DNA sequence: ACAACGTACAACCATCTGGTTGTATGTTGG
DNA sequence: CCAACATACAACCAGATGGTTGTACGTTGT
């Protein structure tokens, strides 16, 4: 399970690590576009853009539907939210660190109190 | 300005696209670690881990401070939040699309009403 | 003093990546 | 019917990536 999560994350972040792909993703989140209409927006071959779209599709960041000879691409906002959730988990680790630092400071304060008044019964609040 | 933003985004997402680097980032967000202590956690050479740390540092996702012979690494939660903010902007594009679709539906409804009962006063139910 | 440790970086190598052109196949419009 | 269009994919290439080993240098502990 965790192994597959990491595979997905690899695909997500790799797909997002190219600026052309990020731009394509912006467009297909804002509205449906055919691959060829996307290709017309960039100074590179159709095949290059088609490969970028395929990378985004394999990563699950967009879906394609066929209409006649055109492939219409739509961004998948749920996948984008999932990537965001991963980052929120990273933030949570950092917040946990802060909590532990607070505990450490509390312990230190307690130890200082004990050193300063070693005979008094410890009392945490005034 | 925008050009440099894209450069930063390239570095962020590329740094996050490797699972070892994501794991390192989790550790250094949760607490300070020396490069060698990080290296002991992975089944690869010290040099490989040191390069991963360097990639994260160049991307601005962690900072290093020198203490004696050790380099102590700390995750930068602000950078992580900035990455999250980029994804939120992507979501905003999608929400804009939905708004536009709502407007479109409203227009269509209006046009249908006009076509169906061109002379009657419009009444939506009944 | 000096051996062990921690870090940094260069050189090297296999593989991946992002681009190209070319080709095949299905779809559409005149 | 057939030319033009849209897509997909293979083959190829230069450069980036992720790993390795080796070397150099500062720091620490005995």
C-alpha cells in the first residue's frame, strides 16, 4: 500500500516538475482542450506536447475522452487535491516537531525549577 | 518575475519527485539531522544521500547550518507551504471553470425559456 | 600527533528525460 | 473517394539524473 503511494507520488511530482506540463495542467483544469489545440499553444512539435499530455494522464492529473477524431483533455482536480494533501502531511510533521520542542522547553523549565529550589515540592503553575 | 517563479517551481517539484528526497524532507521537517545520520537511514552511499540533501537545499526546501564537523539540516516549512499554495492556485482555476459552466447553464436556461414560451410570461415550474 | 569521523566534490556510468522526425491509423468534409 | 486533420507511437539523440568510487580537507577524541 505504502509502496504504491510512493509510486503515485513519484508520478505526480515528476509530472509537475516540467513547466510545460504545469501550463497544460492549468489549461485543462480551467477548461476542456483537445491535444492539438494545446499543441498550438507551444513552440514545440505536436508529438512533444502529446507526450506531455500522456505523462499527465499516466500520473492521473488529467483524463482524456474521445470525441470523433479529437482527444479532449480535462484536469482532475481531485488528484491535485491529493498532492496538496501530501504537502499538508509534511507540514503536520513540522508542527509535531514544534510540539515536541514545547515539551522539551517545559521539561527544561521544570529541571531549572528543581535546580533552583531543590528542596521545595515541584509546582508547575504559580 | 514569472520566469523565476517557474524556475523555483521546477526545482521544488523536481526535488519532491524522488522518494528518498521526500523521506529526507519528512525527517528534517520533524527534526534536525546531520547529513551522516540521514545517510545511515538509507541503503545507498553517503555521497548519494549528500547529493539528495544538496538538491533539497538548492530547491530551498531545507537549510543547513554548520556545527563543528557536522552539517545539520532543517526542513523549511515555508517553502513547503509555497508549494501547497501553487496547487491551491491550480484548484482556483478549476473553480473558475465551474463558475463559468454555471453561467453557461444559466444562459442556456434563459434561451430555452425564451424559445419554449416566446409569448407567454416565463414560469420555471408547473 | 594522529586515527577516525563528517563533509564536499569530481569523475564515471547506466538509465531516464524531453525534444526531434517519421509512420500508421482513424475521422471528417468537400 | 480522398485530401486534410487529429492522434498515437516508434526510433533516435543530447543532456540530465541517480547511483557509484575515489580524493581532499576540516574536526574531534584519545
